[in-house]
């Protein structure tokens, strides 16, 4: 059985595919449409996009043109990080629904605890409280099945948990070999919030890491396959992104097992892509 059919059960009882197809930096139009179409043909059943990516229309069109039943598909999109008032949130959500042309969203995330221009400068506790309450309202309306977070540190997760009537199901963070954000990951696990690993290949910067290449050679897999398998064995939802058929198919071929000893080495390793740009989420 393909790993693409494997799921985790989230804290609200819903089952999320362990591998999602990411669309960050995938341009609107033919590029996004073809990438998502190829992913669905390959067997991916979890598609991750965001209002900020600017490609929701093409993602939605690829979904509509595929032969995959809606009930067999998991679709995630995200609220722009800077919109933290009820009116702005409702308007953004309507735009996403129109662009995607869907009746409901499986998972809707707050894309960041702060506007991107103010990332890491201060906490936005009251603004995030209003944002979360609005997402709860949308979930109760039936237009969203699950709600969650992205780029939230321990402080910002705590702020949400203190006021939440509906607990976040995930926190989507930057996560790859040597950069697993241990404080955030441990806090999320303690509170039954699943980590989603975006940039699990450090946007390609991990490809030239000799120690990772050596271990990939041992398992007779590619560096991307090893890096993705690492995130899965740490219990995250992993979100590879690719555009070519070769890479889309390769990223789905993860039915091998990294030994406990090698996982320990990888989990203790230094940042496999130290020059990669890091979001200010570690807290």
C-alpha cells in the first residue's frame, strides 16, 4: 500500500493524509494547474495552498478537472497572516472559497501569528484571539472541517489554547533535518496538536549536504526521499512540493524505513541547510 494513503487521526477525530502536496512558490496558471493535476494523478490526496500563494484558482481548477471524488480529497488553505479582524477574515475566506470553487475546506490555517512585515517583533495576542474566534465561527458553519495554525511559537499557541473552544488540530512550521523546532514540536505534542512540516527539503537547500547524501546512499534512495521519510517517522504531516512528474512521483515513493539508530543520528544532527532562510517561529 502506498504511503500516500496513510493517515493520522487529528484531535477532532478527522483523518489527514500523512503526505500533502505543497504549492508554495508554484505560480498561478499552467504551472500550478499542471503540478496539482500531476500530483492527483500520482495518488496524492492532500493538497496544501494558501491565499498568499496566489494560486488558489489554478489549484481549484485542477481539482475540479480531476477524477478524484471530493470526499476522497483533503484541501488546506490559509488566511493571510496580516488579516486579524472578523470582517477581513470573512472576506478572505469567501475569496478563497470562490477561487477554489469548493463547498467546504478540510483545513483552514492562520498563516502566521503576526503580519509578515512585523514577524517576530511582538506578540499579537488580542488580534489572534479575534482571529481564532472567527475561525471557530466558520467551522461551526460547516464551511470548514478543521482549523489550525501556522508559524506559531509556544507563546502564540498558548494564547490560542487559553481561549479556544475548538482546539487547533495542527501547527504547520518549517521543519527539516537539523531544524525540527524542538520547543514548538514538544509543546504541540503535549497538547495533541499535530506538526505539519513545510519546507521539509529546506526549499532544496538540503540537497547538497554530504552527511545526508551518505545516509541516502545507504538506503539506496534520493536525498529528498530520505529527508521526507525522516519527517514522517518523526510523526509530522510532510509537505513536499515539486513541478516535474519525476520529482512528484519520487517524493511519493517513501515506503522504506530508516532505522532507529539512523533516526537518532538525524535527530541529533546540525542544521542540514544552515544558510537556508528561517522563519522566526522557534520560541
